[in-house]
C-alpha cells in the first residue's frame, strides 16, 4: 500500500507540473501576438538593370561594396559607339570649318556689293551732269544685281551648312547618350547585395543583373493573422526571433500598421496554409539590426500585456 501511495503521489505531482507549464505557456501566449515576417531594408531592395543590351567589358564594383548615386558599377562594350562619336566629331569640325569658309565668301561678295553700290551712285551723279553715259550706269546696275544675288546665294549655302552642323551635333549627342548607356551607374546611394554578371557575359534590357539596398534603416515586415489584427497599433513594442526559437534577435517598435487586411504575401509557399486567410501587414523598426541577414525569415512577437491590464 505505501508503494502504491508513493507512485500515485508522484504521478499527481508530474501531472500537476505539466498542467502548470501548460497554463504558464497559455498565459504567456495571451500576452503576445506572433506573426511571420522577414528582414528587409526600410526602402526595399532595388533590382539593377541595364537600359541597353550588351557584353560586359569591365566590372568596377563587387558585392557588399558601398556606392553613391552615379558610381560606375560596370561597363558594357562600346567600341562601335566610340568609333561613331569620333566620326561625328570629325564631321562637326569639317562642317564648322565650311561655315567659316562660307562666311568669308559672303563677306567678300558683300564688300564687292557695297563698292558697286557706291560706284553706281557716283555714275548716276555723273550721268545727271552729262559726264557719264547711260550704258555705264546700266552696266554697273547689272553688276550690283549680280553681286547681291551672289551674296544671297552664299548666305543660303551658309544656312544649309549651319543646318547640317546642327543635325550632326544632334546625332553626336545621341551617339554620346548611347555610349553613356553602356556605362551602368548606381541609381542610388547604398550597398550592392548581389551581382550576377561576369566579364564577357551578356546583359539584356528586361533582366536584372544585381541587387542593391538603399542606405537607411533595417526593418522587419510582418503579417499578423486577422484574429489578432485589431490588437496591433503603431508604437507597440516587440521583438523578433528565428522561427521556432525563443532567443531574441532584436527588439523593435511598430511604426506602420496597414489599414486593411489582405491575403498572405510573405512565404505563401507554406504547405497546408489556408489561402483564404487574411493578414494585416506591419512594419517594425529594429533597435539592433546589424547582425541580421536581409530576407531572413523571422517571427515577429508583439507585447500586448499592457493592453490586457487596461
């Protein structure tokens, strides 16, 4: 009998201990909200792409390098564009020289026309005094008309030369833009996360060749199940941890809570999940994100103990 009593007493204590643990876990669960999330830059991750197709000639930056706006990341082959620019610059110089020649010719005939005008005026004066013949006046009048015609013709030629120069300069500007598009620069200040190209490899317009994270803070973006969505508010304290772990990776504060529910969008490849389940998206500013890996899957835990006390 005493042995049976001892065994029964031990079983009762074990059952009570198990019950106490379960009650404690339930009590803790009632003061916390847990959601699934991921670590991401505050301004998201930007996909790097090229505005033109081409073959990679040089790579100036590597993964984890810091860059500023305009920092050259890589360079595509632009030998043809360079040759075209050289050709067009030569044409610009030739056409500019031609315009100077045209202007000199206009000046020459304009001076002759001015002299012919003065000569005609003198002849007309002499004719009025019967000191010159009408034929001489008529000949000088014809000469002046020819000179004025040549001035106008040369001015038209110079205008055409100027027009051609403008067209060539515009073509040169276009060629320079096309060449500059082969030099890929950073659109933002940040840090390169990934580059998927090698020298000699190809880059095409619709495809990304890398990822860059803008300068800024690191956050956790999480999805809270609709059953607890109403318990979330901006300014709420919480922390993040690895999925299935009790260790805190970083504490944080909710600074954004969506005003509507939507379908799950984070890690929607989970097996057995309910596609019709709705979630509320929140964003948590992290206090100590330095050791966290971007895109890491985490659990976001929110403390609602103070809400329950109220």
